């Protein structure tokens, strides 16, 4: 790949910053056979889509790490940038822009020029799962990549977990006992040098059913912002 192409794809979030390259799975990672098969089917059906493990996106010197569940089929799996192209991204990026954790404008495509500020986004599971539901074995298998990512981020202090699976994955990476850090929207758990903030996932389902309102979501980031300032 030409250098200019690499730089462009790094800016678009489709490949991670150089310091995080070694923390990412191979494009053809086969560790989860079911997800590898599903990815291959998606490549055959939609060859112009990204259809690969989605890399972390943002600032490798960030103090805030956001951990989602997994790429959505029409969102990050299609575009190659976390939370880009589906409803969850609309709410997440609008919130990040309003709290100064992103700059530019979010236009639901990876070349919209938006950048993250003091913030990096990753996922508990890097490949799109059928029906947005990874199996427990797949969550366990992919967790090592999140562990490597957190190890490679020297300045991270705040971790926002979007949903219970992200919360449990981060808790395991940080070696916290589940019963000592129960998941709950708005909960904050101290974990050594990290603070773990819980939020319901910003999925369309959660917002349509009223489980999560934009105000509830914003309140999590308001807390993070106040703690980091
Ligand atoms: S989910 Fe993670 S571990 Fe499983 S195949 Fe994808 S990249 Fe590999």
C-alpha cells in the first residue's frame, strides 16, 4: 500500500494509528470460525464494503477510551470506522462533538474529516456478528485485542463502556471481579488508574424503546468531561 493511501486510511479510521497496529487482529483473523464465515459471506455479497475486523479509531494519546460491543453490519462493517454509518454513530458522535471529544462534522462516512480529540473508540468484538449478538466464546476470544489496546494507551484514565458486554469485557481486561463492579447506567467504578463509566448502549433499539435517552447518554459524558478537566 502506498504511504499516501495508508495515511488517508489512518485519517479515515480504517486502519489504526501506527502505535496501535500491533494491537489489532489480522484482516483475515480466523480465531472465531463463525464470525470468519459470516465475514466471508458478507464479502461475497457486498464486495465494496469493508467486511473485516474494525480497528480502533482516534487519538493514541487519548485519556478517554470508549468501548462498544461490535461493528454493525450496515455501520462499521460497511464503512470500516467504528460507529460510522448507523444510528448508534449519530448519537455517539453528536455527543462527542458537543463535549469537545471530536472535531469537525460527522457525516456518517469515514472520509468526513471528523477527528477525535483526547478520545479513542474501540470494540469488545472486532468483527460483525450475526444479529449483533456475539457468542460468549467469541467475546472471550476477541478480548485479548482490547487488552493489547489498553496496554498500548499510556494516558487513558477514563473508559466508557457502552452496554453490559463491553462493561464485562473491560472488567475482565482490568482483572476486576464482576460482583464488585456491577453494570448500571451512570455507574462509575474505580479500577486502579482507570475510572470505568457505564452507559446503556446507544443503539437505535435502546433509544426507540426509551431505555436510553440522549440526555441520559450526555450525562455520562458530562461526568467524564468534568472528571478529566
Ligand atoms: S471477533 Fe476478534 S478474535 Fe474473533 S475473528 Fe474477529 S478479530 Fe478475530
